[in-house]
């Protein structure tokens, strides 16, 4: 059970209750504050939170016994209790003395209930910090008094401002290491205020602390008599968080619940707004409308549902709704977009390149998303904007993104649900970035596909064969162009209408403005794929012979052209054979250091995972034609 030698709590947080039932009744009427602890690595976040839990008598007896044993084994405080071990539960965290994952804890006082997220300080785990910040109202941003404001401090301040946190508690920790010097405190306070001025926080409350010694956690310290502000707990209990204004109904469908022929409901969590029986709702993508007949939950039906409820909606008549659709009120419909500007936080070791395609998750909506333009990168320390052509780990940039289909959206400052998204790698399924929508580019509303009288099927009928894109990939010198040329001769002899998109020829015209960096290679492949799709629509069999070294770009080409129309052929010629051939002398230049970004030498080639065909040295064009079975 909880420590109760004196009361449920200690110091300034002692409640005036005598029974557990009174305490629980009091808790039911309290509001909830979500906050995070963040800052640079080793600033003392876990120690501060562990100390806060202990000071507030929120540590169970068995936890205290385990903590004492863990402190002897893993502690960093000599013979004293290491409060960080209350929070750092992973073995790797205890071994390294750093926070890796987000640790959530519940805390309550007579004035307020709290859910607190202890987030990592190391740059490598910035993604975990954003996860914790995305649902928080307040950020407790720690600064090591002996080190001052660091780059990671600035990064975390910028990130919490991005996700919409408006209140900062500037916890200037480890004051014991600087002799509780007021001048040090004032210097850090002024330095942070200057840095944070452009971020426009509603409040910044600096507090001198020592998490190890317990100074100014729940009661004022005699060591800082010069400080007249609130304690950390008092600040958290009294900070006023503006409740959101009336938000529209946002109900992303997570699952179509069809247990039998007599029941069809749409399950999900109501992210915002309120729904009642009889309300008329609209399917955002299709525009279909219906009224709510039932609101079903695990505990029985509801008359009215509020934000946060996990519910299943039963409608008064059948409408076409599937997972990923977003429901809204008919009198407050949501907008759709397929192109927008966003702030992107890159969270993966693999670089982000313009033109590369990822999977995007926005609410429960999934679609392909392509980075079409990099506006600028943000220097988190100086807040200056810098040009950029790619994104590396932990960089923050403003980018344009194009989607393969329209989605329901809102800008992030209005709705974190419909304005916040993640990007996922198509192959590794790793989350590579988190984004916040800044504005709709409105191209979807201004540009419409023109209906043409003569379609692709008409041209195929006239030609007497289906149109396709045959994509040859492989190292330079592997024989892609030679094979494509031989194949075209055979197809031409059979009366097939064809055209070769050769990599070298494309580079002399359409892509002559591009270099051979990873970003420019991605853009080159996008252009080839777009032209290939247009030629396929013209009824031609297109043979694209391009190195296309990256799996992501080949997948992007497949998506643009359509998987059913895309035939990938991997010309599997070993590097040593390509070097022996070296028809253009490129390998020799690369080996001598005169040709950077040469695929296979100083730039990687990613072998196709699942090509349709693998063409090797002992294969013939006749065999290729037979295997393709083009009709």
C-alpha cells in the first residue's frame, strides 16, 4: 500500500481528509493535467520525476524496497536512493543511466490529477520525446545548472512549441552543483527567455531545483531564500491550461463491426466533439449522410458520446463506410486535401529525399505521400531558416507533400488529430518522420483531371496489344540498354508499338538539370516514371532502362504506373563483370576518385526484393520474350 505514516501526502500537498473513501470522492471531481519532462540528456529528468513521486507519497512499499535494492545495484548516488530508477524501467536504461523509452506515471494531489511522461533526452530518441509531447498540456523543461542551455534544450523547446504546448516550467536543476548561486539561475533564465521569444509560449516559469536533494520540489528550500516563486508542485497545481474551444466532430473509423447479418456498426474513438442519437453525420470522402440510430459501447448503449469515448456507431440505413473513413457532422463538414505544406521532424537514420514516396498515417487514414519540395530547414538554436535538399536525423524542415488520394484534414493548430501525421517507410515499416500540417496548398480544388474522349483502352485496341512499362534495373554496364534494345527489335518485328526510355538519353534532356546525388537520383526516377505512365496511356509498350539504385524509388515508380502495369526486370550482372566491361570508363574514374556518387563504388545499389524476372548472363532475349508473354 501507499506510505501513510503521516498522511497520504506530505508538505504542501497534504489533503484534509481522513478516509480513503473521502480521498477517492475528492479525486473524482478534480481536473486532469498532462505534462512531460524533457531536456538534454543527463539533466535529471527521471530523478526529478522519481523525487516528485516520492515527495508526494505516491510510492508503494514494495516499490520502495525494490528501489533500495536497485539503488545498491545500479544507483549513481553512492549509498543514497537513486530516484531515477523509479522511472527508468528498461534494463538498457539502468545500464546506461539514460532514458530510452517514454515512461508514463499517474500522480494526484488534492488539487489536481496528473499524467506525466518522462521523455528521453538523447538525440537518438527524439521520436520518443515527440510521442510524449503530442498529448501534453505543459512541458517541464530541465536545464543542468552547471551546463546551461544546450542545443538539445533548444530542440526540445522548439518541438514542444510545434506540438502546441503553450506552458513551460523551466526547471533549472542541479543547483547544488553550483552552490545555489542566484547569478547562475538568473543567467540561464535570461538565456532561455531570449531563445524562446520567437516560440511565443503563454507562460515560462523558471524554478531553481535540486532533484537529488529535494529543493523546491514540494516545499521551498532554505538554500534558495532568494527565490520567491512557486515550487514545482505548486506550479503544476495552479497552471491554467486553456480548454479547447468547441471542436468539430472527428470520428475516424477503425473497424467495421459485422458480427452477424443483423448488425453493422462502425467502431472507433471519438477524437473530438460530441455525438448523440439522432445526429446526422457525413462520410467525409464520399459525402454520404445518415443518422445515428445507436451508440454502442462495451458497457451498454449511450445516448450521448463525448471526446475520448471508444464507441460503435449504428446508422439508420446502409452507407458505404470502411476503415480509414472519417465521419463528421453534416453541418460542420471536414475539408479534404491531396497536397499540403507541413513542418516535418525527421526521426530516422536514413535520409529523407525530395521525390521519395512514403506511407502516411493521418488519424486512421493511410495513403502514399511524396515529398515534393523542401522549403527550408530550421536551426533550432538560432531559429534561423536554412536551405536544404535532404533531411537527416532530428532535422526539422518545412516541406510540401503530395498524396496519392485526398484525405480529411485540418491544420495542426486547429486539430492535432487531423493535422498531425507520421510517415512510414514502405519496406522497413519504420516511422521515419512526424509532421504537422501548416496549410492546404489547395491545388486539389484548382486542378481537375480532364476527361478525354479517347482512352488508353481505345489505343490498345487500335494497336492490337496491351500497353505496359517494362523497367530494367541494374548496375551501370550490366547490359540494361543492350537487352532493352534487343527486346524492342523483337517486339517491333512482331508489330508491337514500343519506345525505350534510356537513362543516358533522359539525362541529356528531361533531367539535364539533375546531378547524381541521392536526392537528384530520386527526382530523375520520378520524371522517368511520369513519362513512362504517359507513354503507357498512349498505348505503347515502354522499356525503361535506368539504374534506379534505390528500392524506394522503384516502388514509387510502381505506384505511379500501377502495379498491374509494371514489370520489373533485374539485370543481375556482378560488379566485377560490369567493371571489366566499363563501356563508358565510369568505373575507372570512380576508382581514381574523379567520379563521386558512382553506383556500386561510392554510392549504394539496393538489389530488388521481389522483381518479376531476374536476367543473368546466360539468359537470352528469346527467353525473356517467352517469360514476359506480352499480349
